[in-house]
C-alpha cells in the first residue's frame, strides 16, 4: 500500500490519443488499492484534435480534484508540445513522461499558437530527467497504433506506488473489447522502460 501522501498526476494530450481512458484506468487502479481518488477532465474539443487534460489525485483523503499549479508529481504527456505547455504544474522535483510524438493541434492554423521548434530539446533543457518515450516503435512491434496510452501507463507505473497486478487487472477490464491481452502487453513494454 502506498504511503499516506497525496499523489498528483496531470495527463495531457490531444483528442483521440486515449488521455481520458488512461486517466480512468489510473484512477481505477488507485481505487482498487483502497485509496481515495478524485479526477477532473477537460475534453471539450477532443473530437477535433484539441487539447485534452485530466487531473488525477489519489491518497488517503483527497478533497479537490484539481492539482494546484506547481504541485504535480508527474506530468504524463501524450505529445511533446503539450508537455512543454503544462510544465508550470510540475513540482520542482517532479517527473515528466512524454510520448516522442509531435501533433500540431488545430489551434496552430489560427495563428494563436505556434508549434515550438525542437520541443524535445526545450523539454530536456527545462526538465533534464524527462523520460521521452518512442511509443511509435513499440506500437509498430505490437501491431496496433492505438496502444500509446497503455504504453505510457506502463512507464508511469515505475514512478508511482501502485501494484503491477492491479494495473493488469484494470487494463484487462477497461480496455476496448477484445484488446485486453494486447493492452496488457503494451503496459508491460512501457513498464520495462526504466
């Protein structure tokens, strides 16, 4: 059982990447372990490739679903520019886990947002220990491009104190019908990344 501290995880990405399902799985694993869990999501433009965020907080007793700025233990980003955009939520000693993928959101066409040059380099400059994960090579090996979320959850599982068997049970139960075994393999591939 994890200690009594509150764990704050901010999951960010672009619509269609599986951010919401990942936050549901993470929340369920914490719940199964007997922890109090609160989560909050913003996904109004998710169907159009817009930004999607989910705050997940768990511990002995959680009063608010929102992570205060500067208090995220982990930022789990499904896209490089989104990792950069949300860094102000990260604790000074926090962890960033990010998918190496670059997806320019539709807002870039309006001129209100410019996709950063060399987002990977900028991220490593700001948070040198960031884990940048090449999920594409893993999804290619497993034969399904829709496994990014469970791969990243596997990487995340090394940074937080939730039991592997609970993760696998929840993934099997919550994965889209007929993909439980494949999603468990994806999770274990991510978990193998240290």
